[in-house]
């Protein structure tokens, strides 16, 4: 999990997870389901979404939704926006506006 968190910005496959963890694909599926209630890929997506949310809340001056999405491993901006809204109930652009607003 530490390795996955450190590589949120890169594509990660189940095969890579197997090799890095020394667990079989099936064992990974079972372990993640028992511990987190989801698959390894769902967990990874949730970690990416949360990292992106934090970046949207604390943006750099030149950050856009697209640059933040790409930085956190999302190649498809519309898929990112839909997944973000499904998880947090707001659009990423709204969170970015909030992050840019003065305190």
C-alpha cells in the first residue's frame, strides 16, 4: 500500500501489485475486500481521488483541475470529474474554487 501511495501518479496494474506484494491476485482481492470492503483497484482509485481532493483544496498558483487530475493518475478528465462527484458530491472545479478563495 505504501508503494501504491507513492506511485499514485503512475499507471498501476494488478500484476504490478502482485509482484510488489508477493501475494497472488486472488489473495490481494480477498485481503482488500476484508480490510477495506473493496477491490485493490477501487482502493487505489479512492486514494487517487483523495490525493487530488487535497491538491484541489491547496492548489499551486498555476494548477487547474486537469493538471491536478493528471498529476494523480487520471488520464481521462471527464472520468475523473464523474468519479470525484460520485465520491464527494461536488465537482472538482468547485473544490478548486474553494481552495483558491481567501480564508
